[in-house]
C-alpha cells in the first residue's frame, strides 16, 4: 500500500458513522482490557503509553496503541492481530470474540499496524528516555533474536543461523537492543536482517526502514546497535554484544568512530597482538586470544557476580586481563584494547573471552557487566511468549517494526509494573559494578603496532614470579 493510499484510507475511516462506531468499540474494549490485564498493570499501561505515544498526533491512534499493548499483555497464546482482536472483542461482549465485532476490531488493528503511516522511532526514543528517568541506564545489550517462520512470504524469512543455539532454522533474524539497569531489562530498538534475495513486499520497499534491504549480517547487527543508541539520545554507556560471528576488527573500528564504548565477546581463535613488552607473547606476532590468556593465567583473580538465573545466588569466576591490539593494516585505526577472560575451572581453558576499549576499567567490573547478556537472554525467552515479540504474522516490514515497538512497550510495562520480566534485574542493584560505568568522552588514542620479532613464543620469562610481577604492574597501570 502506498503512502497516498494509506492516507486516503485513514481519511476515509474518520467519517462520522465510523467515528461513532469506533468510539463505542474503544470504550468497551478499554473497560474489558482493564479487567483482563489487571488494575495495577493497567495503571502502568496508562502511565507509560501516555508518556511514549505523544508522537501520535491523533487521539484514535493513541487509543489504538493502548489497546494493542493491553492485548499483547492479556491475550493468551500467540499474539497475532487476529487473536488480539478476538480477545478484546470477546472480553467486551462476554462472548468468544468470533462475531462481526471481532472482524471489525481486527480490521482496525491491522490497519493501525500494517497500513498506517505513524513513525515508530519516536516511540522507541521516548521509551528509552522514560526509562532513563525511572531506572538509570547501566549498559546497552545487543542480541540476535531468531523468529521461526514456516511460510515463504514473511519479509526477511529465509534459512538463517541462530548463534545462540548454534543451528540453522527457517525464519527471520532480528537484532534487538536492550536497555539494562539495576532493576529493568527491556528492548528499545530493533533491526531485521534482510539479505539479498530475501522476500520483499512492496510495503517493505516503501517503508521507513528501506535501508535495511540488502546488507550483510555484520552490517545489520552493528548498524542496528549504533542507530538505536544514537536515536535514544541518552548519556554515553557501554554496549555489550557477542561478536564471535561478526568481523572483530571492523566492528571495533565502527564503535570507535562512533565514540561508543563496547564490550564484545570474541572467538578463542581471534588473532591479537600483545602490546606490553613485559608479558609473554610480546614480539611473537599475532596469537590466538585463548593462548594469550593461558600464558598469563597466573594473574587470575576471583570475581564474584550475581547469577541472573537464580535470584540471590552468587557465583565466582577466575578472571585475567591483558592489553592487546587488533591487527589492522591502517595505522590510524590501530588501537589498544583490553582482552579479558573468564575461567569456570582453574585447570581448564577460559570459557568466555572479551575485548573492550575501556582499557582503564577494572576487570571485575567488566565481567559483571557481561552478565547483563545473561539477563537479556533470560528476559527474551520470557517476553518472546508473554508479549509476543516473535508473533507478528504479516508481510510488511513497516508492520513488523510497529508490532515489535509496541511489544517492547508491553515488555517495559511488565518490568515497571512488577511483572515477571522485571524479575531478571532483582539482586543486581547492590552488586559491585552494577552502577553506570563512566566512559571517556573520546576513545583511546591510536598507538603504533610493536615490531614483530621472529622466533617462538617466549615461555616462562624469569619464572612465574617475574611474569606475575611485571604483568600485575601493567594491569595496575591499565586501571
């Protein structure tokens, strides 16, 4: 549907007879939704929707948004437009929602999501800023979200790889940007991966997100994160993301250019350069990140962190950190970063490896920050079913964006209103390092690559005690 057609349709629906019918239907559904959602949660719906729907200029659009959010929270099963309409109309007339009233509600909601012209980005921005006033931001977390689809016509559907499950699936691949604080974990930004050859509807090509068409997996992930962070208009905070399946060097360069600090999980085989001449591996050329950490494992220190999966439980990991550099043929982009690893068992290899450009931040604080990714994974699993983040069944890219935007509002309602989603933040408010981490206004200055010296990797340099002494001095300076 073209913009002109959509505008004409919207205009046609505002006739006197349609307005009267819509007003009566709205009142009935609103009253039914209060009972279905619950008085306490409905108060959170009203407060949040009033704050984030200000960009919707028409009163009927704002009310449609409230209805949709209530429907996402109260409808059982799949949160499709049809099921939401059946629930709202059925609750209003005391029936099963299968009559003509349900069809009218479905048509109205479908138009609001798939065929209207309202912009979703101002709502996402308002949601971030509202959260910033009630639950100060600690870090952004970027995570892929697999959306299984069996059909051939959904925009962006295809054969995809799910990095979380390590397997192929048929469906859509989206990237969510999650707002995390001591008490809130909720999505605020989205981007859908549309590779070349993906099914594209006419609506998708004409939508506000046409720039998403034909981009690589890496570009989609990083662009989605940086755009969401920029549009949020929030104070600078770190981004936590998994870049094991994304080009490490290019990703770090883009974040450095955007002046957004990043904490990225990397592959154990990622090649890095040791930049401290006092440490094992300096001058040996590029080494696997896992080997670098194994050579300084004598520096490991215990770090305690709260387990998001078990409220009140605390875990301890062994952590070591060392300054390194990501090789880059362009001298102007050579920057020093901090490589840190986490061991679950002292005699085994590190289980998680990360790099960050916040080289002066304490490794213990950084490890606790990475645990926000676990909180997001847990919350995503719940919200995928509870508020329908994966449940949009239309073909329109614009419709998908409007659906996930309103589902994000519904998820935030659950967090702020005391729903299950908010539980993923419990116990973290008092954890060391859970407060917002201050970051420099400018990224670390470029440094030159140390000259490579041919020869084998140095072994124990003057014994373990000397290595521990020199490396500990280096890490003390890094903080």
